[in-house]
C-alpha cells in the first residue's frame, strides 16, 4: 500500500477518535441488522491489480448499544496482469460505536479476522479501521469507513473504503411505549441571570447592569440629554486682543468640543456704540477671529469646526449709556450644545 493510502487511513482514524459533545446512543442491543454496501480497494502492489470496486453485505447482531458483531461477505473485482479475477472474502468484524459526535455524525472503530480467496490462493486477513455513521431514524443509518487489510500468508497490505446503509431489525428499547410523564410538583423556576426583571427566555439584552431601567425585552431605556456650554469673552476698549484671564473659559469650551465631536462653535463679535459704525463692525469681526485663533492655536481645535462673525454695535446686551453697560457689550460670545443618549436609571 502506498504512502497516500496510509495518510488517508490515519485521517480516518483521527476523525473516528474525535468527539466533542456527548449524545445518547440509540438502543441497538439484542437487534439484528443487515448492511449492504459498496467497497473501493487500493490493492498492495504485490497483487498487481488496479484499484477496483465491489460489493459487500453484512449480517450483524448488537451485543450492546455500542458493540456489535458482524459477519460480512465482500466480492471485489480485480484487474490483474493475468486478466479479470474476483477477490472473495468472508470475515467476522467487531464494530464499536463511540457515545460522541462530530457534528451530526457519530464515529466508530472496526476490526476483525477473515478469509480471502482469489485465483487459487487463500489468505487469512486482519482488518482494522475507523468510520462515521449518520442515523436517519431508529431503523436506518448510513455508514462509511476506511480500513487496512493485512494478509498473514502473503504479507500484503490492502487499503479499502466502504460505504452503505444499515437496516436494523426489530424494535428498539428506546421506541417502547412509556406511560405519561407525571406533572412536575412545582413549576420550573424562572431564570433571570442579570436580575433586570425580564426572564432569560425573552431577554434580548443579557447582562444589563441592574441599575438600568429596562423595557419588556430587557433592553436599557435610553433618554436624551442635552449638554450645553456658553462662552463669553469681554474685551478692553478699542482692543481685539483676547485677555489672558479668559483662557481658562476658552479651555472649557475646547474640552467640551473634544468630548462632543459633533459640535461646532459659531463665534459672534460685538462692540459698544463708541466710534463709527463701520469701524465697530470691523473691530467686532477682529475680536471674533481672535478668539477663534486661540481655540485653534492654543487648544488644537480644528479650524473647520469654528466660524466667526462680527455684528458691530447692533446687538447690545446692556445699556451703552453707562460704562458698565459698554464694558459688557464689548464681547465675543457663543453657545454650544450637543444631544446625547444615556440609559435611564431605576427608581
């Protein structure tokens, strides 16, 4: 047998050994079964035959739910240098199913002794391998396996893959009628893992903090909250230089804009009514531009998020007839707000 065949057999055995989630075996103890199928053989080079197909038929009996004995007959075509021939064998196999699964498939191991006849030669063989089964229902399953056949007399290694159906006869213990299940003494407990008052069975938002108020699906109730900040920078008479005393207030606005990246600042510059109206219009624009530049240069706010405009003396907030009123009117102002959502807390 070539190296490729050995690798395929090794893979099949590894697959048979895998099993990640336990499942209950179907009750096959004390049941007979018949197993027709087909078999492909990769013959040892000493036999001087091409790879060929044939048929198999088995008769088995379940010693337990996992272990069965099977008497099997195989008839395989051989295309040798001497012409067409048939390899006929009869063997007694032990089939052991694992109580594990690989997805929807169940693995099993198989081994047995048999007698093989082809040409005028007879040989005693030992076979061993592994495979997978898929159970359609209590009576029918599909199976396939990969095996190595060792001939004691000839010292040959043949490799085979067989597949077919298994028809179980008789009734399974699992199918026997049972009496009605008595009603539970107490109703099943309602599981609420996150303690939000909504059972896990209909909780669409598991692991919700217990301090959050939730809706009937167990998801946090969100409320909108408006965050707001105002900026007001006052200037000396006839000056567009930003007083250093207002840098901390401008910093708070910059921090707000960093925290709420959806906000933009619209800065409006203003003056008192002293001086020509045209001059005051230009002065107010320079004041707004100066505050904008502090936000950009000193606090790193993107220029694209800040606009500035001058309104001259047209929008006083205090009486220009007094010195105090005129001081309040020499200003740059802005109002920034951002709407954010936060979970509502329980009462």
